[in-house]
């Protein structure tokens, strides 16, 4: 019995849970984040769409909840943060080599059961609509991201790229793949960039497992989007080849989308 208990203890100690969540304003949903972390004390939580400047970031409240934080804010729009139970180090803000005024990407190293793990958290460009200037910016941004992630992978074999990608990579990731074909989030160009990220040596952790049909992470506030499950899977956690064998599960937690005044996104959690 002692050996069995010891073995189980080693398994528990070796687990690590990492989550991504577009909170659509941390000012509006800080209590949601704190409540969710109390229910699901993940090791790392990456947030997108903070919609606040750095001086407004609630670092003290999060530290009181047991989380160190690194953050990269912007007034009204964008903004990303990495929360971790262990100290966050080697923080890099934005895409190295790509000039950008938007606060969209943050990379940092955290310690886990596999050793040092590089976490790259991104709030990918929406793009508005194909043919627009914002779509052209999205294409350039995605190209810059690929170069950046390639370099990060070379320096940090144990890497996770996660966040709000604003891309539904396959038809099964959309509630209406035919009606929305070649519209924003569904275009061949966006899906091509997603595949190019995978070609760098990354794997979509959600698709490592059998998942329920119509599994989505975002639902429009309008037209009873959530109630009718008219959603998209646009929040992703990609893992490097060194991490992939250790992935044990990946799930979307729909519960916070039912809370009062929720974000339009749900958390996605990977267990390694």
C-alpha cells in the first residue's frame, strides 16, 4: 500500500494545468476570474482582452489569490496577462521583430513538472472582414507571429502557444461552416496560417482527444448565441513536440459563460 500511495502522490505532484481565457475586460470580470480560480486552481492562467492600462492591473488582488502576474495592458483595447502559481520570469512583450502598437502578445517562462516551460500568450488580430485593412494587418501579424514562434521554439523546446486566435481552424469548429465559409475567422487564409503554426512543430491539444460535437469556446452575445449554441472554437492551446506526449486532457469549461454578465468566451484548460 505504501508503494501505491507514493506512486499516486508522484502523479499528483507531476500534474500541471494551464488555461486560457479571453475575459473581455478584466475591470468588468475580475471577480469572475477570482471565483473561477477558487474553483479551478490551475497553475497558469493566460488572459486576453484586459482592456486596461498597466497601472490599473489588479496585481495585488491576484497575488492574494496565490498568483504571480506579468501583464501588458492597453487602454480600452487588447491587453494580455500571464498568471502563475510560481514566479514568472524572462518576460518578453510583443512579437520580436514585428513593429506593433497593439498589446497582443506576451511570452514568459514558468516552472512545472517538465522543468522550464515557455508560455506564449496571444490575443490574435480579429481582422474584421476579408479585404479590409484590418484583415491585411491580421495577415502581416500572423506572418510575424510565425517567425517569432519559430525562434521561441528553437530556444525553448518545451513551449505552449495559447490564447484567443480568432480563427476557427476547421469546419467542425463553427456552428455554421457553410453559411460562414470564407467569412472572418473562417477564411482559407486564416486557416492556412493556423496550419503553418502547426507545421512549426505544434499540436492542437484539444484535438488530441475525442471531443463532443459542437464544442465551442465563444458565443455571440446577440441572438441567444449561447443558448442556441451558435458558437465558434477560436480559443486554442497549442503544445510543442516535447510537451505533446505529456498532455493528458484538454477541455472547454462552459460554466462561466452562464454567469451573470459573462465574457463571451469560455476558459480552455489543458492538463499535462
